């Protein structure tokens, strides 16, 4: 849908608005990229593995103590 403008001021205002929206979208993409990198990092995976092993170990220890 085409928008009609009455003067140069409206055009400049719309262009400024679109430019800001573009910058915001670009920053959101950069944030998503950074968060994705963080999520797939080795340290994050190792932390998850260690936590899982610790939970399993505690479960097995509690199981032996109950017997």
C-alpha cells in the first residue's frame, strides 16, 4: 500500500522512522547472534554435562544410602 505525503517534512519524518526501525532490527539480530553463540559454547555444554553427572551421582549415592 502506497502512502501519500503532503510535504518534504512528512517524507523526512517517515525516512527517519524507517531508519530507526532498521537500526533496532539490526541490533536485535546482533543480540540473537550473540545469545546463540553463548548457547552453543563449549563452556555452557560442559556446565550442563557436569550438572547432569552430579545429579546422577547424588541420585546413586542416595539410592545406596537407602538400602
